[in-house]
C-alpha cells in the first residue's frame, strides 16, 4: 500500500473530505489529491509527519511499506 493509499484509506475511514483534511493539516487540497492518486510519489517527511499525525497513522508504517517494496524488487 502506498503512502497515498494509506492517506486516502484513513481519511475515508474517518469520514473526512479532502477539504476537511486540508484544513486540519494545512496541506492544500490539490496536493492531497495528487498524493491520494499516487501522482506525487515522494512527499517531504514534514508533510508525511503532519498527515500521519492528524490521521493517527504510525510513522513506522511508512518504513514497513518501504521495506516490503525493497524485498519485492
């Protein structure tokens, strides 16, 4: 699961719109949309931390996903 997939999943689980997540995080709605559609592949760690904190996603999930990707290469 990509970072964008995790963000979209958790946002929808909370019943939030992109606009609501944008207001809560200070990340633009258009940028969030790019992330969720996996059109922006390498967001900064600052943005990831902000989003994951608000969405209650443990940051170690990102590392787990990266490790899984390296194993499948």
